[in-house]
C-alpha cells in the first residue's frame, strides 16, 4: 500500500496554497471527511462504552448498584448509537438541500486507505 500523503487526497493535489479550481468540490470533500471521522468516532465510542458496561456487568456479581450502573452504561451506549444512525437521513437531506454530496465517501481520507 502506498504511503498516505496529503497531496494524494482530493482537493490537495497542488498543496494548500494552490489556486482553487473548484471550491464546491473541495468543500464537499472536506465536509464528507468531517462526517466520516465523526461517524467512525461515534461507532468506536459505542463499542468501547458498551464493552466497558458489559465487563462491569460481568464483574458486578451480587452488587445491585454495580449491576444498575452497568445496565445504564450499556443503555446509554445503545441510545447513542441509535441517535447516530437516525441522524444519517437528516445529514443526507441537508446535503441534498444545500447541493452537497455529504455522504459521498469517494473523496474521503478513508477511501485512500483501502487496499486496491
């Protein structure tokens, strides 16, 4: 896999000081990158929070307060994941209203990391 360099990303082929040929596509790629990073962070946060809650549940034994804390922690993680999943259609709708392809992952950092 070739090393990831900033110049290989869409919108940065000539560096930061290059004249902007198409500001709309650069903005769309930047917003798409931001949405991708937030979504991945939310998914990883859910996973970590849920696993910590499950481990707390396992180690709770007969302690009711720890068991309640673990249930609340796992419920909070699940509610957070549902909120993230339910916001995706709203992000799509906002992108369509503004004319930006926000959920397009072809120009994101993460599409450059995938093996070809």
